């Protein structure tokens, strides 16, 4: 199971074992990580926005148009922002580090 590392807003590090095929948001929920995800993955709320560690950013597949549009239009996105509900967990993402703003 790939490990996903969340850095919470207060700097606390929370590590979870995630299922391949789930999203990072699914993993956060299963691991009791405080990440809202109010629209349940519909990509309209931005409450699952995370900042991806710069070393990992290039390893993620590029955002699909729907995620990109949400990031540009409704999220206060930075260059490292992604939606946790749009990142599918793969074995290659073992050790992924994301920060919760
Ligand atoms: S859960 Fe709402 S945008 Fe991801």
C-alpha cells in the first residue's frame, strides 16, 4: 500500500496507507486526516485543495480540464495546488507529500 504523507496546517505530519485506485481525498478520509472535501469529489468546492511537495509535483499526472478549471476559477490556487479528490493513488505515488493549507 502506498504511503501518503499529509502535513497539516499546524505542521503536524500524518502518514496513511492508501489504496491504489482511491483518491488522495479517499485516503485522507480513511485515515482520519482533517481534509474537508465538501462536494465529495465533484470539483466545485476546493475544500480538498492541497499543496503538493515540489519534489512530487512533476510526478503527478497533469490535472484534467475539470480540475484545472476548478483550480483556476474557484480555488485560491498556487503553482503547487491540486485537488485531493482528483489525484488517483498509484504505487508510483508511494511517499507522496501534500500540505493542507
Ligand atoms: S471535494 Fe470538492 S473539490 Fe474536491
